[in-house]
């Protein structure tokens, strides 16, 4: 059965994934909206940057984050100057890394949802005296509801499943940065296959249920997150 | 704001994209229904969108009832949501996540928060809902409405705001002819019952004849002609008068029912017509459409003819049409009338401008 250390990793994983999902929705929503509406020449470049984590090996992303966030990195120097210290091997660093790593799984479903709404409801709202901000909250958000659900579920599930970035940026510190995927790796290293089975089986069931909800209840098409 | 003052629309727009250029300088009466008529690509929808502020012309000046909505010379451009207008889109464009009632209230709620002009009173809301026959649909979601019902809700949603002007972009184009006939009577009644001026875009001649008080003909981004409907329809210098379906439209009023003959007599300024019996009270206003091909010209009152409607007229214009046809413009009383006759007949009868003749009208149709 699961030990208290296993439970601690489960709780930590849940905390990281929840916080990361909240941040991804907060930053991802305006970014996805901007990407969908803008005529700017930057659109293509930003889209490519947003999609990068989809194709990069997590270790590459993790490596660069480690360098950037570390003592001699630009971000690291900035956070040190702020008095926060450096982010690698901390819980906060883990959340930051997760946000960057999983964001395409939030931004792309949102972009798809916004593009599906199209221009027409926005024009109708404008002719009915709704300002652009009002329109966003009273027309776009409710009409993109299933897109937000898909984005939340995918973002959360993907953060739960990450391994490479976590190991590079977070390390393997109990109660601070040791998440489930890392714990499974620890168990296998120590030849504790029963423990590994419990956690791995749990993750497998979790992932399957999440995808089942996506494809049956929300009727998301399997490639909706990848344009 | 007083609606009686400065009741007109001044619109000047210059807009280019790609090959297309819109160049408009219009002054419209801001009462009744003004129809923008033209082929697709003539720029009529673009003009409507510029008036709504959904599209911004590079150069433009727009004044509605004395308030300036756009003046590019001084950098004024009122965003759409601050313009007192109603807009009916070609495909209804209802909010799919709201019920019919919530769709109707969407604009009202915002209008009450910042009224540029008072929303219509509670009584008017119910009046509009009844007028458009949508009372039984209030709790439905838009997906459960037919095309005609959606469009009626869309019209009501725009009207309850009591706007300075109602803009309609081919509101019937996406409906089949049965649904069109379901909505057209509402549109004619709207104008009679609510005092909201309408700018109506269409490419249907039928809708022009049925609805227009004022007609703007558009061609390749420019205004080809603009004027009162009966005047513009019968202008010989415009292609409309040459078309096979060229017609004149008269405003008339029911004055007598001849029940034994199944006829109804209607009066217009300067005369009267006998029509197949219609069910309408005496005094009911209606529109009569007379196709130019149904009008023939005689020099003297015919003593024996089966045609009931023979009226004295004066020729005010003649032009040559295609295939040996002559197009004659006449005045019957104060009404303009078009006649399509053969060039040979025109020659034989020696028709000339100023000549007094009689017209025989073979058939007429009633538009509302």
C-alpha cells in the first residue's frame, strides 16, 4: 500500500498542478485572446514560442530554465535582487516550470474555443451597447465554457504527468519538489515494484478518466489541442 | 434629443481595400424605410457597416439626427457600442448561450446603465414582442427556433433599444420565400407603428417594391441614384426602368368594396383603381405595384374594352429599350407610371413628350 511519503508526493503533485493551472488560465486567457484577435506580425512568432514545449524534450526546457532561473541567470539575478533568492529546487520554481511546460495545453484549446466563437457574436454585442470588455465577460467567456473546461483538465493532467522538467528544475526533495512521477522513478530505482505499481496504476487510471471525460462528456476532438 | 429636429442622415465615406473602393456622399431622410439596393459587391453592406461603426472608413463623416458619429478630419470615431442604433444581421446572430428573453434584455440592461437616449418603456417592450409575434418563444434557446423566428427575435432585440436608426442587412436573404412572407408584413407594420427610421440593405426587387419609401441604388461602391421610391423606379436614365420586371409602385387607400363584382376600389392622388377584392377596412393604406409590361397606351378613351382601369395620363419621357422596345414614363395625376411598349407602337401613335393619352392597366398586384 501507499506509505505516508507516497501520500506526501500525491498532495504535492496536486498542489503544484492546481496552482500551475490557475496561473496558466490567468495568463493564458488574455494571451490566447490576443493571439486569436491580433493582426500583429508578432502573432506567428508568439504562436511558435507558445507551442515550443510541445516539441522540445522536457530536459531541454528544464536545462534552460535551470540556467535562466539559477544564480547566474538573468531571472535568477532579478529574483535574488528582489530578495526572493533563486527558484530552482524550490516549490515556487516547480510551479513556474510547470506553467511554462504545460501552457500550450491551456492556450491552444482556448484559442480554438475563441476562434470557434468568431466575430459575429462580438459585433452583435457591440450593436447592443456592450463595450469590448463587457463583451468578453458576457459573451466570450460563457460561449467558450467548454474550451475553458478542456484547457483546465488538459493543463492540470499534463502538469501531473510531467517528469523531465521537474527533475531538472525541482530536483527530488521530499515535501518540497518530489512529485508522483519522480516518486515512481525512486521506487523503481529501489526495486520497490509494489509501491511503484500503486502509484503508476493510480496515474494511469487518473489519466484515462480525464481523457474519457474529455472525449465523451465534453466531446472534444482528439486533436483539438493541436491546431 | 428631439427627433423632429435635423431628421436626416449625412454620410460621406471613402474606403479602399484591394480592388474595391467605396466612395459615398449621401444625404438621406431619417424617416420611413430607405432601401440600399444593388448587386452583391456593390458596397451596400460595407456602407451599412461603416454607418454602424463595425468598419472604419479611412475618410468619413457621419451625422445622424444632428449628432456626429464620425468625423475623420477631427479624429472623431464613436465606437459601435456608443452609437444609438439597432442592427439586424443577415443570419439573426442571436447569442446562442442566452434564451430569447435574455437576448432581448441584453441591450436593454446596458442601455439602462448608460442611456444615450431612453430605452423604450415597458409598454413598448410588450408592444414590440406582440408586434413580432414572439411572445410564446420567450423562454426558448435560439437553437430551438426556426429561421423566421430567429430573425423576428433579432429584429425585436434591436427595436427594444428604441434606437435613433435601425440598420438591417439583408434580413430576409437567408430565409425561404415562405418565411419571407412571414416577416415582410411585420416589417411594413413596424414602420407604420414605431417611429424608428430604417436603413435596409437588399438585392431583392420584391423587397424594394414592398418596403422602400426612399431608394438608394448602388453600383461598384458608388451611389448611382437616390430618391423617393416611385420617382427613382421610373427614372428612364436608370437600368431599373429597362428591366423586364420594371414596375411602378403607388401608395393608395381602400375607398369602396364592390362586393357583387368581387372588386375593391382604391384611391391614389389623382384617381382611382379597381382591384380584385381584398379584405381590408375602408381607409386602409396599401401599396399597388404595376408592372410596366402590363401597361398599354391608347390615344382616346376606348369605348369597348374589358380592361377596367383606364386612366388619363401625360407622357413625360420616352427612351429606347432593347429589342425594339420603348419605355414611356407617364404621369397619372401626381403618380409616375412606366409603360413598356413596342417601338413600332410608339411611332404609329406618334407618342411625344407632353402628349395627353390614356393608359390601360391590365393587372396590378397589392403589396401589403
